[in-house]
C-alpha cells in the first residue's frame, strides 16, 4: 500500500510565498519550419477544390472494366497478358478484353517456340479478336516436324477466338534459297483455314506464300476494305475469284504476284477500288494497263519500280486506243511514280499517262536520290514528256527526291485513312516543283 505524507502548515505557507517559476523559453522555429503546416490525412477518393483527384494510391484500378479492357487491348500482347498478375481485380480483364495478337519477336524470340505460344494464347483467350499478326513464320525443315508445324498453324484459324477477326497479317519466310533468286524460291502454302475468316475481315495482308489452288465459288469478303498481297503465288482464276468476292474493297496493294495477272474481263472489274499501289521491277506499261482495266473508278495510282522484284510478267496485251481504259478517261486524278530515273523506259511510261490521262490533276515523280535534280534536268524531262500536249490541261507535274524503300512509308493499319499510301511520296516535292505548276 502506498503511503501519503502531508506537508506541515509552515512548509505550505513558505511555498505559497515563493515567486512563480519562469516558463521555459520557446524554441525558435526556423524559417522553413515556420512555413510548414501539418498535413491532414486525405482519403484517396477526396477531391480538392479545383476538382482534380488527389494522386494517392492506385487510381487506374478504379476505372470501369470496359475502360481497362480497352487499355489492355492496346498493349503489346505479352504486356496485356501480364496484367493478370497485377491484382485479383485485374485477373479476369485480359480474357474479357478484345484480343490484338501480335506474334512478333517481342512475344518470344525463339521462332519455333513462338508457334506453341500463339496456340496457347488462342486456347486461353475466348475472344473476340480484332487483330492477328504473325510475320515471317518459319517452320522446321524436317518432314515430320514440318507437318506438325503446318497442322498447328492451320488449327489457329479454326479457333473460336478468331471468329470475328477484323485485321489479318500473315507472311512466311522463304522455304529455301535466298532473296533475289526467284526462279529457285519455294514458299509455304497458305493454310486453307485462313479463308474461313473471309466474312469478317476489314484488312488482310498476306505475303510470301502459295495461295490455295482452289477456292469455294461462294467465297465472300463483304467487309474487306484493304487487301495487300506480296510475293504470293496465285493462279489467275483464283485471283479473280478473290477479287470478285470483295464488295467494298477500296485500297489494293500488289507486289510480285506470280502465275498470272488479273483477268481483264468485264466480269472481274471492281468499281469500289479507288486507290491502287503496284510494285514492279521495271516500267512494265502494258502489264499495268492490263490491271487498270479491272478498276474503272480508280482515282489514285502508285507505282514503285524496285530492282529486287523478280516476278515474271506474262500475257500482257498491247494497249489498243480503240479500247480505252475507263479510269484514264473519267476518274484517275493522281499518279505517283517512285524511283523514277528519267531514262528512256521511265519517260515512255510516264509520257503515256501525260498524253492519255484526261482528268489527272497531279503526276508526282519520286526521283532516285542518285539523280541530281536541278532546273535544267527538270526542264529536259518536261520536254521529253511532251507536257505541252498533255491530255489534261489541269495536270501538275511535280518532281522530288524520293527514298528507295517504300515499306517504311506504308500506313495501312488505320482503316480510317482514305489513302494509306499517301505518305510514300517525298516531303521535298513541293519545294522543287513550284515552277512547273
């Protein structure tokens, strides 16, 4: 028990008469401390006076599922799948978001292991898929492994994940031999299951493969607006069948199409195509004119001359003035020539359009960089092209220094762009062509 001792009356009186102790001196605050004010804890969802959200905590996770799904679908495929590990809240979002599968080396560097990874993604993700892109696919050379790889690739396009695919890009590496040896090149066959997606595709880019030898007569591409075929072996009948099934096709790119050209019969003409891009090894005028007959409403024509293109040109009929090409008479407004050198063949090709394109507004010359463009050179070109007797008095001829490579300039993934090839002409054109308007 604690004992309490009471003070005597004399002690209490002495204490009361004693002076009060001076208060302890206050510590002088520094200038920095004086300006500081205590911070109040603010909830993560509290707004400050101007309406901005305080940036504390994970605000992204507070977004609605559909917004998060859109964000995930825009990420590279690997990063999108990895969002499942962020938190429990994120686990179902990748599978419920639209799939944009880009099987580039970023997905996995090993070419062969990438095949099985694509199969696993298509198995795990229920779709819908918007885009499937796999460029330069390589299969094993051994016969058994080759068959297994081919069967695996064919199975991709039977996947329910791709039932409503909108954009397809698929190409293969050469099966044998190197680039530039076209007579020895062998290509992988395009899996027939790819054509199962025809009814939903808006864009298709197919390269370095053998197209199926036969297609169903009822093959239909009701939504396809952009078609790009390069280094594809395809028969004339199959090619015509594909084009006949395209009802809204607006942009077409062709490069190194083997085994024949487009049939120029009236049955295969496509009036919806407004922009056409062609890649040839040389100024093959008759071959290109034969193709133009299929597109009577063509408005823009891009032609690139690429010395590495080795496709053979067959069955090109001579131009007959008594059988005019409709787009030259009524619709072709713009012609762009890439890798123009100003030699005899180049001039002959361009002069045909100068003298026969009746409504053309612009003829743009992307001149090879090794050609020195100056006023004297351009004046001589105008003389050789006989511009004084041009069919369209409104035609403007423009010269500019152009890059050799075209692929860098193609902007074909945005379906909102009316002309996906518009960036392929050099920026310096206008500055050099002002005197020739």
